[in-house]
């Protein structure tokens, strides 16, 4: 190790003034990103309307802000569940009913913009502290002891000093003060600033950056687990994005890494209160809304047409060929939870009609659901429950070597389109959503914007497996713990210690409910959901050996490929919130953000940026947006 004075001096912040400025006894305040200096009107005096497409966190935040300012907001969502990646839905297990989610989410204290909405809604009691946060390492791959992070009120560099005190691996960090490359890494960390840091590092992947002189211990212990927490694999993640992510969550964050979880499911705890507020402000929320076309004239969106109802609609959609699963006699399209198999006459959807897992073709030609055992015959008809409906079939509209365009076999020719006209439009979908919607524009579009949308990346797939056991177990780590060094699993959440519904079930039965996450696995290594579940279960018993002797009562799998990708050389060409189309705005974690943020805070902040842009056009007071400080800031 080396002295504090040497460490600060090399980073260019030595001296008494800096030491006083960064005293742990004076926590830095957040930075203001947008704050109007003039006192402007808060709400509308003339009627204005907004259509927000997508009811994930970005769309919810945008609709929440604009509806509170007097805009007539219509929020459209394709799914039956609102909330996007924090949506919840009901599942039945025997005589018990639970709320299932896409996976545990941590609510950090430096989610300033999200937490402000929580405060305004007066729902702080919907969250509970998890106390501390652990990172656990595979004993087969690493020789590291568990890392623990605690609440802190110290900014950089004191949070590193705290980490050195907390860490049992402090002597394994691998820092060599004689290596110039190590100091260059620390200078990038200490001096992070947007967009300068992206200009220097966005051309590199995290793997490439680690090869040019990164302290190995620091990379293994902190940067690799955090890289995967972005939901992007290190070989496809921009080093600039990782540095931004790491700065937001650690180096620029004076709040520490302890976080909250929701007391109940996220839909009940957060989504429903936001929706209730939007409706209270006369907002209209429409579920199962499928956009059929978007009308574009004279550089404005004039209207959108949509159909409402089930998937039995006459709107064609494109799906990419799955070359990993394709064989000489079988052609597959899609991936993860949206997989299709071409048959002699049609294309059959392989989504189980019970809980949405992906069925797999068996040697005898039937299709088996790996989650709950439903069986379908070769034509997709239910042979064995719990599924009640047959698999869906689709007609081929058009296909080439890479894509197929499908439409439901039961689609009606003259289904009634509904027309929506508004003053402003906000697209707040995920990356596959914006790509799909952009093909529905009629009347021309913006070529530069089209190019930016087409180059947006989707990360490797994400999977969550939740298991119910008839036994509890001892656990000394945090109730949500990151895992590193396993083939598939990146984290574990003990739901029977976090959410009320599972705590009560555990008290009543003596059982446990455990969830495993795989943030960004490679499809070639885990091509089917059956293999995913088998691997999850195997690795769970490695992490919690006691459960290998328990009875597995139930399992649920959520498997998606719709998280935003942040590959090298993508930052500069990302779409901005404000587009070149006069009344069109974007929101989502895929837009170019002008300040550090990540995960849920990134989505919420993008939605509020879109709302602020519309407020500014109407001459109204913008919402104040906050972020962590960038670089070294002398107080």
C-alpha cells in the first residue's frame, strides 16, 4: 500500500485545501444539471396534449411530470402490465398467490431524481433498507474473501480509504505505484467528466481497457462485477460507459452503496402510485395498445394509429433469425422469451401460454415447458396442463436470410384503428420498441435520426430464476449479494427476507424464496431455457449448499433480450432526448445522457429530460434535475 499523501498528490489533488475540501465531515451536495434561474409559470394556461408511448420508468416519469403541469397526457403501453422492467404480475402456486417481477432492483440513495418522485408521492414507507451490500466470489475461480459495502457520507478519495478499511482484500488490489499505467487508470477515475472521458475511452471495450495496465485485483474485485451490473458483458461494453457507471455508483457518490428494496412487489410499491397520480391529473392510461402507424408531415408527427386488445391484431412485426438454434431441418426466429419455429405452413410461437416460459421441442416432436411442465403436441395443442390455451400461430408476410415478418394467423383484415392526435409525442420504449416503431412512420422521416436508431444496440440476454424451497438457511451476507466467477449467475436475492409477501410465507411454512440473476449471458453457452434453469439450480447449490437437501417446491423463469447495449463507439451517435423533429422527444436508458446516471435513475432522468424539453417549449418552469459531482470538485 502507499501513503494517503502520495495517493492524493499523484492524482493532482494534494495540499491542505484539498484535504479540507474533501473532509469526510462535510458531504458534498449533488450537482444541479437543470435548474432555471428565472421564476417561470409552473402550469399550463392553454390546453396542450402529449402522447407518451411506453409505460416503463422513463415513460412513467415523463407522464407523471407533464400531467402534474396540466398537460392532457395519454400513456400507451403494449403490455398488459405497466412498469416495463419493474412491472409485476400475479402467479398462483397451489393455494398461494404471489406477485412476480422481472428481478430484484436496488433503490440507491443517490437516485436523486427517482427518490424525489418517491418523496412527492409520499411513498417512502414502501421501501426498506437492506443495511449493507456484499460481493461474493466463487472459490473455484478466485481466492478473494467477500467484499462488504456500507452506508457512507464521504466523497472521493475518502470513500476509497473507507473501502480499504472495510476490505479484507486490500492487500490483493494489485496496485503498483511504479507502473505509469496504474496511475493513468486512477487519473481517469478521479477526473471523470462528460463528454471528455467518453472521447478518450469510448473506443475501447472494458476487456481491452483492462489489458493496457489495470490493477488485476481492483478489476476482479470491483470493476468486473460492476461492469456486469450494467447488464452488458465486458467484451461488448464501452470503457467510457463503465467509467461513467462506476463514477455514478461509487467514486462520485457520497451516499455509499447500501440501498433499499421495495417492501412489496415493485408494481404495488412504485408503479401503481405513479399511475394513480397520473390518472388523478386526468391522464389516460391505455394498456395493450399496438401502434400500427405514425403519420409524419412537414417535420412533425401529426397523429398515430393504434389497435387495442390481445396479440390477435393485424400489425405485422419483424423477428431476426436465430442462427444459434437453427439446424438443417429447423428454422428458429427470435430469442429468449420471444422464440418462434417455422413449420411446414406457418410459424409457431414457442411462448408457453401458462406463465410465458419458452417451450422446447422434444425428441418425440412434442413441446415441453421447462418451468411448470406444460406439454403441447407437434401442432402446438395442449396435451398436459397447467397451460389452457394452445401455442399461437403466425402467417409469414415476408422473409429473407436474416429476418421474417409475421402476423397473427387469426388477424382480422378490417380491424378498427384508433387515431390519436397530440401537440407533442414522446417515445419511451426499449431499444427493440423504438426500432419497431420507427418502421411504422409514414410520410417520410429524418435520415440522420433513422441512422442513430438503427445503430442502437441490445445487450446480451438477461435471465432471472426464482425458487421456492421447503427449508430456510443461514446466510451471513447481504440479502441481495453480487456473485462473481460463476458460469451464469451474477447475483442472489433472498426474497423471504426482503418482501412482505415472502417473509410471511416463510414464517408460515419455514421455507425460503431465492432469486438468481444472470445479467448478460452468452446465448451460445445457454441456448435454451431448460439449460438456463439447470445451470441456475446447480450454481444455487454451490452458493447455498444447505438448499441441496431441501425440497424444491416451485420455480419461475424470466428471460429477456431487450436491455440497452452500450458498446464501444456508441456514445457520440446515440439519439438525444430532443430530436430534429419538432414535436418528437425520446426517453429511455438508450438516449445520450448529459450527466452521470445508471439503471433506474438513468431511465427516470431521461423521462424528466423529455418532460423538461416540452415544458421549455411552453415557457414553463423546468423541473430541477440532480446528479453526482463530476471529477474533483473543490468546495
